[in-house]
C-alpha cells in the first residue's frame, strides 16, 4: 500500500521528522534497518543522552563551526527551549548540568528513545524494519523507496540516515549514496569530535592515564593557539582522547595542510612563579632524595619516567645536585608537554561526521531538495556539525522538525 511519506532512518532526526509529519495528519512510514530505533541515541552522552543545550538559538549557531547560517531559520523555529518542552511534554523530566547541557533527569538515554517510540506509535506511524537501497523517481519527483526486502511507493521521502561515524549503530553512509545517485553533491566526509593520533611514543607509555583539570592548547604550524580549554584528557596506545581532546579536534579542521601540536599544562592553577616556588619547597624538603622519588609527588606514577625523559634529568640524580637550569626545564615540561599530532582516528571512531549533503542544494526552511521534488533531508547526513554540549542532537531535532513540516506542506500542495 502506498504511504504518503517515507522517512528513512529511525535516529533522532528521522523520529522527530516522522512525529511532526504525522502530527500534521499525514500518513507516515518510518523505515529503519535496525530492529530497534535510535541505536545511536542509546550511546549518546555515555548512555545519559545530552539531549540539547539550554541556551539561545544564536549560541547553538556559534557552536556550529560548519554551515551554521544554513541552520538559522530551523534553529529560530526549533529552539533548545522548544526541544526541552517537547520532551517534558512527552513525560521525560529533564535537568540542566554544567555548560548548560540538558539530560533526562533519570540519566537514561533510553527514556528519550522510549518517549519518541511511544509518540510514533500513538500517531500510528508505521515502523518497518528494512534497509533502503535507492530512491525511485519519475519526472523529477520521488515515487518510491527500494529496500532490501521490498519496494515502498510514496509521494515524499525524508532522508535521515545519519553520517558515517560509529557504523555499528546503522549509520554507514547509505543516505549519501542515495542522495548522490539523484544528483546531490556530497561534501567529503571527515571525522569530527574524534581522538587524536600521535607519533610521540610517550603517549602509549602512559596508556590508560586520565588527567583531570589540565589545560590543553592546540597550536597550528605557525604556533598560533587555535583552541584552549581546561578539562579531562586520556592517554591511549595511539595518542590522546577524552572530552577535552574530542572538543579540541572539532577545531582542527585541516589535517592535510596543517600541522597541529597539543600542549598540555599539567598545573594550570599555578603560574610559573608559583609553580617554581612549589618545586623549590618540594626540593628543599627532600634534598637528599633521588629525583624520580620526588617527581612521584608532583605527577601521576605513570608519568614519572616520561617526565624524566623529557627533562633529561637522570632518575637517580640527588635533588641537591639539580641545577637551576634543570629545575627550569622541569617547570617548562610541567607547564607544557608537547604532543605532535599526526592525524585524527578513523571516522568510524568519531562522534560526528563532518561533510555530507551539500547544504546549498537544500532549502534551509523546509529541508527540501532543490534537485528532486518530494525529497527532504534531516540530521547528520547534512553537511553541518557542531561542538560537544548537546548541539549535534539539537541540530538533528531542529532539522528533523523542519523536514517533517516541509514534507507535510509539500503533500498538501500535491493534493491541491
Ligand atoms: C558515542 C557518541 C556519543 C554522542 N553523544 C552525543 C550527545 O550526548 N549529545 C549530542 O548532541 N550528540 C551526541 N552525539 C552525536 C549524535 O548522536 C548525532 O549527531 C545524532 O544522533 C544524529 O542523528 P541522526 O538522526 O541524523 O543520525 P543517526 O542517529 O545516525 O540515525 C540514522 C539512522 O538511520 C538508519 N539508517 C541508516 N541507513 C539506513 C538505510 N539505508 N535504511 C534504513 N535505515 C538506515 C540508522 O540505522 C540509524 O538508526 C554522539 C555521537 C556518538 C557516536
């Protein structure tokens, strides 16, 4: 039986789009390749789902480094406050945490998925488990979706298949291919919010070490600081990861041409003078001890051999033998461990896919394709991406709603 509208992809954007179109009285089918909807939502915010950011729409745009202007209208209509009211209206109480991050009060991402699922059911949205492979058109208009298990005639389609990150959740880039087959340009996909690789062997030596409250600076090849923030960082076998690094990576957008260096200040609360006074105090109290033992009081155990290497001060050097110059070297290392970044981890390990359907070929108000009638886009599939803080889901909700409304209006126009 023909459905009026088929939404491909039961993630955040697709579910929102299907709900909004069904609320306008349209007959909607949601096609999802996985048995369960919202698999990616399930792992967001470490399973707690940072559902949006409690801020003004302008702030969402300021946190969207790529194509934020395209989102201007959608974000003005679907503000973070609208999203919060939407979910509380569905019976999910929310709370606001540090950095205006909004989470379900229960700390369970599954509450968000369940709320969306029950709303879809209430609105009689038909949920079909199948993987869409292509879109069929006649005279420049969408007529059907071809899936692995069957063909689905329809009058309009919303493509909301996500990016290509974390492919185990179902987002493998099928939508990019389907859009490209119909003449859309796909801007090359790149990882964003991604761990970083380094050829500095000491990262691997400190594998598993998590540092809290350190200051991370990212410098480009000219030595200009392009990002700096305080927070949590993790050493891994390949380089560095953790919240601070993921956020930093979103600012490192040109690995082909640039050379990035990360500089870690282990003691951001102490300026050089205060840190030097601290070192002197520590040294005076342990004047006859070996350097490596005293270092253990200043940095985590796993770091001791690394710092010794970087300062080139021998492990068994007695503190009373340490020169002023050596103490200065130690201070400089504590205030600035340099890590040479060779590139990002592969896109499958990125939180976000940068790149996707070229936004110039999409109407920013309705998310309609400018190339094919009856085709709409929503979510991470589009060439927009934001920093951490709930902004990426906010983009999925806002573009999903715009596409749902746009498709519903299109169907009304077709009837006229
Ligand atoms: C580990 C992790 C943590 C994150 N945490 C947060 C967070 O806390 N806050 C935040 O704002 N953002 C977070 N993000 C980003 C956020 O999850 C995404 O930006 C958002 O889910 C994108 O939604 P989407 O609907 O566009 O795509 P997706 O959520 O990827 O959904 C796409 C859906 O389409 C389906 N699909 C794909 N191809 C087909 C096909 N051919 N046929 C049928 N179905 C198909 C997929 O199975 C999938 O269900 C996180 C991402 C990751 C990976």
